[in-house]
């Protein structure tokens, strides 16, 4: 257990939300984002990855971060996604998820309609990692290390479509997290946490 500065931890959500870019800390849990349009979901016979590619709108985001040693950071609603994200054709991977905060590279199992993070990452030759700055002046940051195998790998899954509705998908899985926050004296403290992404989305635009 580290020595906490309670006001500092109360302000974690605001600090993360202020981070330059599109990192979101969802302090109001369960607020669904709705969109009213979508595409037909038809994929090209010549490109089995076409059904993944396009712009996706987030319908519901139940992602959470859990830092067991910190009562204020247990199962807190937290996300790296904005209201939309893009899946594009990959160069060194089958597809790439581009949502402003991180680029995540996936290989696709076409038969099972699921994409799994490529490990090692083809650009770094290391395990996939997403490092986000909270406050550059204090050195505060969050490092997300997605789990890519075992019982709860980070995946992008196409769900069964419904006639006349936009194609649905889901991001689920788990990640190890290193969260570095400054205390009241400005000293960086390191928290070892877990992140559980859980995003429901539907496609609103083709590539």
C-alpha cells in the first residue's frame, strides 16, 4: 500500500480526461452512445477483411481499470476509446485499430470472425503496448500492456448481424497496467493495475 494523497486520487479522473489527445476516463458509467445510421455490412468477395474495415461508433463502453491497493481506483470506469474509432487495412498486420490514443495491430481469424492483437507488434518487435501521457510536466503516465493469449486475450470480434441493421462488433479482453501518479509532494508513485476493455460498437462508414 502506498501513501495516498486523497485529493490527488480524487482528481485522477480529471487529470486523465485532460490529457492531450482522445484518452477518456468515463466518470459517468454506463452512458450509451447511440448513432442512427450504418452500412449494409456486405463484404467484398475478394477481400475477407473488408467487413472489419471502416468507422465504428461506440454504443456502450463498460471498460474498467482496477488498482487493488487503491480504494479510489478499484473497478473505475475507464476507456481509451472515443465515441468512434477506425479499423483500417494493415501494412504489417491484417488490420489496424486507430482511435487516437494508440494504434493496435491485429491478425484476423477469418473463419471465426475474430481479430487478435499481433504479438510481437510488427513495428516494435516487442509485446503490444500503449503508453499514454497524463501530465508531461509531472511525468505521470499510464502504460497498457494487452494480454494476447490465455483465457482473456484482447480481441476485436464481429458479432452476428441482424437484417437491416448496422454490423455489430465487440472489443473484449484484459491488460496489465502500470499507472504512474504524483503524490502531494510531486513524487511519482507506481501502481500495478488491470484494465478490462468491454466495448460494443456498430459500423457507420465503409473505408
